[in-house]
């Protein structure tokens, strides 16, 4: 590895900082993928992968992804809840990888609720 | 330390491989300033203990008077001139461990092994030592067997903790 | 960019590793892989998180929750709950030791929340073996600034302005040290880091090196630039393998990045450093000894001057700073001196890291602003003392330091204040000692340490520490002599003045400091051969016997129970205690608080076993002793002290007459303690069979000062034992306390016990709502009696439950019966209608600073007043003696606390040699067993005094029947709790005065007796 300069130091800092900012606590949104038995059976895993891929591509570091167990509405699985900081959570049903990507780009990044997939406002 | 203590036949006590390693260590540090202590540390890692003839080899190799080497070895508690057991059992008697009952742990272990501090069991399985703080005060009282730290010790646990080390006994 | 939805930061410090981090981490990774979640979660092993006591610990982000005391078998559930179901696994969260509240988030746990992290800012947040993570948190930015934007003078000035003082112990200003070295001309200079953390009980340096090694390296480069050095050493003790490993990794990574070595960051500045392993000699923590050691010699200190800044390592100008000092440097440079010194006290700036250990709930690493009080560290951050024990002292500065006792819990901790209190800041080891630690033993422990580690160069240190150790060992073995304390102090002065290095100069500190604060303990060891903490085992047979004020041979009677020899057990008890069936019921059983079994599971039920004997064996017959002595003795007061003295004196052949004001003997046992705790007939028969039977005459209904004058007693008798007790309630000092319906605690109990029929038949009534003020046993007794009279009872206590002086079992029993207790409430005034109580106005209290006893003082909360409507108020806040019977010209002096003054050097003789005293009238309210002991003491003192005057030989106890004590111990000890005392059912007992505790059955008693560890049989 080449020796660093002061500018390199800053680059490393910025790069790693975004990777570890999860530990800092502030976030713009929290996305919950419901991964109960039924969720997983209907493809929640693919939804999760799609979401993680989208986050990575968008290079954002302030979106928290979490999971939860069965939401009790098995017929609507896979389900995802998006909660923008300071707003009410929106629950989406029958989500697949593509819809997930769309929800992420539109709702999480731009703040437009994707009403066609939404099933409830909690 | 008594005069004459530490006189052993090094050909019998150590393998040729060990002695060759000792030569390498001496060579590695030979012309560096302050070489003696690092040489002794590495030598002890290879040989387990540093009897008189080894000190002579080191003194000659580093071109130092034997008295200087002997003085350093006996000054620092890390070095030993007598053989150690297969497992070194160190009981922490730092303040935090003392306050939480380290002394009674030491007594229980002495009773269990039948040796006193700084002694080795006749089967050369355990050498018993006390140490002044391992910095694991959060787990006081603490004992260390070879490199395994056992924290929150109780006297009743002594037997149980020693047993796995005993089962691996190899004839000395 | 690789994104993870969760980061798990598992602590990989030495403490957590020893608790099993590696196995837990392996199990975690396996489980995550098994469930296909490895893409979602990043697992990072960090350096020490500081909360070592509850390791292994792991922080899960983004939630910020912290899991503690994890085991490999917990991992499937943890992954299932946390990662799959998105729920927090409750059972692995932190539970606050005092409130039992569960706190999930790390930053809400008081241990973490009250800290100010500067040196430890990266702990638990970064992977210490990954330089990029350190850089992300500003590592090497301070260095970059120092190398590119600052001159040497400017760096030194910044450090000087920050007020940073050496964190190794002495507190020398770091900037000044650097300036001296900077001004010392030489081509070769050295920067040395002292990581030879030899103070037992200190591990902050290890932790910094393990958690954030780059902070230390960076500080060293900045120092190198400031003084003009290009070579450095880190002297690290060999006992810290993980720290050495992490340092090696950090150095290699920094070199690879060009942050160490030649041409750092392209600035043209060179600095290289290596690690030097110490070989186990405490003295090498001293700066000149450390340098001698690096030179490859025996680590002995050198004389100063020349100071290391002029001629240090290999006679070249050198600076030596401690790990924590270096870890502060980069932030000072980056953020500026004024940022740094905004925190701290006038002369001690910034923060200090403490290794908080010993008898404290939250053992771990704590970083707080200089000036934080000791009480905040021990109680708020440390969570207080385990097992409800009392705080005795905090030991600071290890073998060079001293103790800070409970009376200074409010002291702000900084360099100056700590020194004033006789300790030193040292490297920051703070060892909490509870009441079970002996001051003499601690002094001996540290002296043993320093005499062992003395390098031997200076004679006063080499020989003096040996001699002091010898004396301390003698004192701890009961071989101390008068004058030893003064001699220790004198020798300490010589060693301090005549030693070359810090080790010798500070070696006597632990002794001086313990003498300063705990001189009484030294005196007890020397004069009474007593160790009240029950540590110095040469002084006693067993902890229980040593703790019992009357010295009852507990192991003996318990062994006899085990063998079924109950009558012999009874005989053993009577040797030291004339009232065992009383003590079997109402003793405060100090013996049990020191029982070694208590450290294993629960203390032995000594009190219950005592009662079992008296319930189940025939009382040994006591025959009258004929009067053989001419001196006539009067005892004033037929309480336990008076009765015991009367019995002892009668046994020695004296004619004894006891004067008692009330209609029956027993004192508080008869007139204050309610019958449901101590049935009347049991007390009466014990007094009859064990005391009256000896020939003691008890004159009831005879108040001295009224029915017979004090002078008359003085004329009629040769010697008088004054044991009037303390049966007058203290006033509360609030308006309205003289109203009808306001009672003193003991007055109420006495009235009830004297007029039981009137109270029970309703001729006398207390009303339907009663408030009892106070938290002692009398308050609880009064409350439970009022409850049995049909009242709704509320106890008002101004502190917290744990501060209540009443026995815990009494408080529990009162609650079980339906007594309500309000804590942190104090009375303000008592309200009335027509001269009769109708309410009590109170104020809520909050706890403020600590008082001298180490309890937090209650302070009123403004505007929190409230009124309870009540029909009666019982004030049981303390008692004093009624000394009106003592005439002024009698030569017996009574002091302002209404207790008797003693003649100099005596334990029972008053200022008039004819009069002796003991019990509550001497000490203030104490326990039954304390009174019994006082009776023994006075009887023995009176008899010795008489024999001395008559030039007779000392009294010899007549030989008693030899009772063989069986010796049976179980080979293995199996954990088992104390046997429960069967009780009358709550609702059933609420309306009557029958005895609540029913007594052990034979099998239960024998089984309980088998739990005894027989400490008395310990060999050597």
C-alpha cells in the first residue's frame, strides 16, 4: 500500500464513516421487513436483499433496516413498514423485490408514499 | 537463590532444536543496545526456564559478564531458573482480587496441589505462582492456568477447574 | 459500499475474553450463518468496553442496546429475537442492581450515561485491529495538524495551556516536561511511553491499548515532533499479551500507511518506535528505573538530577509519559487547549480514567471529569456496594496511595483534594472496600507488596519496609504492643524522607492513611485483640464467635445440635449468655452478618438454632451460689445489662440486690418488645431460672430517686452498677407534639405492655388511623402493636428502605401484616381539632449529598407538603436516658448526651470509683446482646477493682463440666439456602399477640446445623 497523504486520511475517514454511521444513532428512516415464518415463506428474504442492495447503490448511511416477526396479516406477506423520522409508519403488503426497490427510491429517498402498495397507516 | 541452584545438564534437559533456537535468538539481538532482557524473554519462551549453564551461554553470546546476566534474571520476577510444570498456575493477589477473596483461593489451591507458592508439583504438571494484578479486576478473584483466565473464582470450584488440565497428563 | 443493517460490536477486552468472548462470538457467527443472515450483520470485535463485571458484553446497532453476560447457548435465541423477529432479547439486558429496572440502551445505563469519554471515546465503537475505523473517528488528524501546521513551540504551548498533567500518578504538567526536553540540546532524544501498569487494581492503560492503540501512537508522534525526537519505546508489561498484540498490529498498520516511520504523511518527519516488554518488576514503573531496564540492566532508579529531560535513556534527553497522558494529546491538538480545559477543576483539567474495582456492583472502567465526587463514582456510576454492605473506604493510588473513608464521599476527586485526604491520584486504580475489610490487613497487604518490590538500593526502603511489615503482621496476629502505632508513624517518616525514588517515598502511605482514618481499628487489634471486620484470622476461632459482643461459642452449640446433644448445647450457651431464649428470638444476630457460609449461599440461621435449643432441651438447673464476699452490690435497672451483671457477680459470691422501677424485671425486653416477638412467660422463666435462682434479689416497683434516694443506695451498698437504660423517646421538634394523641414510641409500648387489658378491651384506644415516625425496631414494634389494636398504620421514614436501622425481617413482617411504609417523608407539624390530633403534615424528601456515615442526607423538596389525616402519631425516632435520679454531688458525671462519663482508661467505671455503668445509659440505644456484653464487662471490672483494692489474686472461673465438641464436616459443600422459619399465617396473626415465629422442627434444625462450615476448625 502506498503511503498516505493528509488528503488520503480524509478519504478513508469519509468512506469508513459512512459504513459505521449506523453506530452514531441518527437516521432519516426506519424500514422494517416482516420476517415471520409466513413472510420468509412468501419471499421476504428476496425483499430484504433487494432493500440492502438499493441502500448500497444509493450510498446512504442513515436508513435503519430492521426485521420483525409475523405481523399477523399473513395473507398480505411479505410486508414492509416504512417510517420516515417524524412521520407515521406506512405498512406495505404483497411486496416483492421490484416493489421494494421502488418503495425505497420513492418513499424512503423522496418522501412519496406509494399508495398502490400501502395497506395501512399505523 | 541458593548458590549452585540451577545447575543442570543442558544436553539432557533441552533438545538440540531448542538449543539451536537459543543461538538464533542471541544472534538476532547480539549488537543491539539493551539486548539482554529481550534475549532472556525469548529464551525462556523456548526453554521454559533459564538454568545456570544457559545463563553462561547467553553471557558469552552477548559478551556480558555472567554476574550481570544473573543479576537481571534474579531481579525480574518474570524469569525463573528452575524448571516449571507443564501448566503454570498463577493466582492473582492484586488488590482487587485480594479484596474479593484471592487469598482463600490461593490457600485452596495449595491444599489441592500439595505445593506452596513458587513450587512445582512432583509430577511437573503444575507450577504455582502468585501475581500482582493481571488487569482483569472486573472478574476478581482471578486465576490463570497457562493462558486461560478463570474469573469469579470460588474455593469450591478449584477441583473442577483443575481437572481438565490433569486429564491431559503426559508422563514427565 | 457494503452496507449492513446491523452492527454487532462484541467486546474483546481482556475481561470479556476471560468471560468467554471467543466462544460466544463463534456461536454467534455460526447461528447467523445458519440462518443466512451473514450479509445483513457486521460483527466487530472491539477493545474493552469498560463494563467488565458483566462480560462478555455486546452492543447492537442501530438500536444501541447492550447485551450482557452472554453465553454461547444464548446465541440461537438472540439471533432469532433480535435479527429475525426484530425484538430485543430482554433477559440479556442490563438490570440495575438496586432498583431491578431493566435498561436496554447503553447510553441510558447510569454506568455509561454519567461518564465523559475522551480518552476512552473509541471504546467499544471501533475494531482496534482495523486502522481505517480509527481514522474514521479522527485518528491521526491531530498528528497531521501538528506535523503540518504547528511549530514545536506551538505544540508545547497548546499542551501547556490545556493544563494536562501526567496521568501516571504524580501529576506533573505534561507541557512543562516537554518544554524541558525541547530545550535540552541533543541530536538524539527519546519519547517513552510507560505502559508498565504495575499498580494492582489498575487496568486503564491496558484497556486503552486494547481498545484504541492508535490514540497512543498518535500522541507519541506529536510528542516526538514537539521535542525533536525520532525514536520511541513503549514499555509494556509482559502480563498484558493482548495489549502487546494489538499494539503490534496497530504499529504495523500505521507503518504501512506511512503514519509511522520515515517521512510521515509526506511531511519529512521521521519517527519510529518499538515495544519493550517488561519482565515483572513494579519498580520499573518509576521513570529512571524504567530507563535502566530498557538499557538491559536491573531496573533500579537513579538519582535525579540530572532529570530525564536532560539525561534520560542512554543519557540522552528523554520524556516519559503514561499511556493515558498520550491518549489525551491528539484531541488537545485537534480541538484546542480551551476545549480540553473547559472540563475539570481549577488545577486539574480534563477527565480521569478510573479502574473501579473491589466491593462495588459495577466493576469496570470509568472516565469522569476531574472533580467528580467520590460518591458519584461509587454509587451513581458504580451502582453501590454489593449485598447491601456498607461502604468503608475507597483505596486510591495502590501501594503508593491511601484510603478515602465514607465521611469524604462528597469530596471532589482531583489531584489536590485527593492529596489533602492522604491518598494520591496514582494511575487511577480505585478499589472500593466494604465494611468487611480490615484497615490493618489492607495496610499489611500493601506493605507486603512494597517490601517485596523494593529494589533494595536504598537501605531505609529495603529494611524499613521489612520492619514495618513485621510490625503490621504482629498487630494483625494480636502481638501488637502499645506504642506500635507511633513507631509505625515514625518509621514511615524516615522511609519517606530517605528514599531515592517514588516507590520508597510513597511506600508508607497506605499505613499512614489507615492510621489516620482507622486508628481505632489498630487500637482494637493491639488492646482488645479484636478485628471487627473479622479478617485477621489469628485473632479468632470463628467469625461468628468473634462478632458476637458476648463471644458466644456458636460453632460449638451448632455442632452439638448436629449430634443431637441439645442439653449440652444449652449448657454451652449459658456459659456466655444468661438469656439465650430471649436472644434466640430478638437478637440482631451480628454473627450472621459475618458468617462465611453467607459468601457461598446464605448465612447460617444462628438465631433460630439458638431458639431451637431453648425450646427443645430441658433448661440446665442452676443452683444458688452461697455468698462468700463481704462487699454488697446494688444494680439499678433490671434490663439485660443489669441482670447479666447481677448474675455474674452472684456467681462470684457477691450479694446482689437489683432495683427496678416497674412491676416486673426485664427492662425493654418486658416493657418495649411486644409479646408476639417475645412471649412474657419465656422471659419471666428465664430470669427466674437463670438469675434469681443464683440468689439475686430483685426489688420491683422501687424507683431509685423516688422510692429510695440515690444517696441511700450509695450508703447501703459498697458498689453500684448503674444500668437504667434509655427509655425516653426523643422529641421530633415539630409544632403540636405535645397534643393529646401524640405518643413517644417506647412510651406507647410501655403503656400498652403495662395496661394490656385496658387496651385490648377498648378502654384505651389509639384511634383508627395511626402514623408512626421513624425507621428503627421501636418504630416497627409500635406500628405492629397499633395494627393489632385495629388501626390502619403508616410508617413515615425520612430516608430509603435500605437505610432503615430496623432488622430486615421485622420490616418484612410488618409489611406482610399490612403496615404501610412511606419513604423519604419527614413530619412538619401535627394538626389538631380541639386539642386532639387530627392529622400530620409532612414533606417529601430527596437524597442529596452524603453524610459522615456514608448515607445520603435527606433534603426537603420545596412545595411537596401534604397532610395525612390521622388520629394518633407515634414518634419513634430515638431514645435517651432519664438521668434525673443521679444527684449532682454524687461525683457521677452525666454528659450532654445524657449518658454517663467514664473514668479514664476504664470500660465501665464512672467518675466515682464506687459506681460502674453499662448498656444504653453508657452507649445510647443498643441491642440486647450489646447490653449482655456490657453486663459481663462491668461485673468483671467491679470484681477486679475490689480484688485489687483488697490485694487479692484475680478471680479464676471455677472449672465447668468439660463438654466434648464433636468435629464432623462434610467433605463436599452443596449449596443450600437457610432453612425457613415457620410462621403464623399473616391474617391470623394480625389481631392477636401470640408469638409469630413458631420455631424449627427437630429435623429442620439438624439439617440447618449441618450447613455450618466449622470455621473454628480451620487449621493454620
